[in-house]
């Protein structure tokens, strides 16, 4: 069985594949939503779940999210193997194991929200969607903590890791802001406007703003997943460079031995004798 480093070097593209599947799914379902002239509460900009409520777009929505969930679980497995390879402290490895369990739970929620639409199963769908987003955000935050821990332990500083940590930190912050506006802040805003008995779609402007925050949060979560390909690919490039340098050293070793031998008096006489 190949070790963790070999796995991420071979399958460095897997997180990017997940981003591609998610992007194609969203673009297709939104396009079908508008082409079918759907009208859910007068919203011109729908929630993501609205684009997978009815057929034919529901076919793409369900299949795309199920494939994404499976790819995501595989990607998180690679991330957990990669992190455990570089982290030495036992408490950080425990965090990695807990994180992989959270990744499985989050993607189970993703499969459930895909299978149970927000029309006929609205309450169950909302619980699954909230669970997916919240668990994913906590998981990404824990990953960021682990990368900070690894970044501090490397001397001299690794510029590639520094870039990766900064990019992930920005994506985590933006994801949390999107989630806060999408859920507690957006709903509190609507209640402040219409009271506790308001319909969630009482004001299309508020709801379209919340829907936009949901979509941005989903995009930032996708980009965070895809950013692991940057780490994996650079690990692959570094390993290949070190292998080439090692092979060059091995090829040059006999030449250096002859040169060192010739530089000694005994070696010089041996070279002369051989020439004669």
C-alpha cells in the first residue's frame, strides 16, 4: 500500500475534480431553473435548493450532489492522510481523525438535502442543509488551525505553505460571513421587518440577498476544497525535483570518485600506469 505522500501526489487533482462537479451542477440547475420559468415566492434570484426542487433540474441536482459528496469524502480522506504524515503531536492527529468523521457526517447531510427537496420535505431539507454548511465551516476552520500549527513548526518558512494558509484563511472568513448572513442575521433581519409571524418570503429583496449569501458561501466552500490541489500538486513537484537531484548525484558519484582518486599521488600514478 502506498504511503500518504505518494497518494496525494498521484491524486492531487481530486479536489479540483470536486470543484468542477459542483460548478457544473450549479450552472446547469440554475440554467434549467430560469429556462423553466420557475416562480417560488416571486424570487428572481433563487436559493440553491430551489433550483433542485422540480424535474428536470432535480435529476442534475441529485446526481451532481451525490457525486460531489463521494468525491468530497475521498478528498477529505487524502487531506487527513497528508496532515497526519506531517503532524507529529498526538493531539493534532486526534483533531485530524475527528475532522474526517465530521467530513463524512457533512457529506451525508449533503446527500440527504439532495434527496429530500425543500418543497415536500422543507423542514428535513433545511436541517440537512444547515448541518452540511455548519459542519463544513467548523471542519475547514479546524484544518486552518492545523495548517497554522504546521506553518509555525517549519524552519525556514515555506513560501508555498504560507500562500496556502493565507488563501484558506480568507476563504474561511468569507464563508463564515456568508453563513452568518444566510442564517442568523438574515432571518433576524426578516423578523425585524415583519415580526415573528412573517412568511420567510414576505420580502423578496431580503430573501434574494440571503440567497446570494448562500450561493457565495457555497462558492467559498468549493474553493477551499479545491485549494488542497494546490498543496498536493506542489508536494508532487517538490518530490519530483528532489528525485531528479538525487538521480543526478548518483550519476555524478563515479566521476567524483575518479577525480578525487586522481588528485592523490597514488591515484595519479595509477592513472598514468593505466594510460601506459
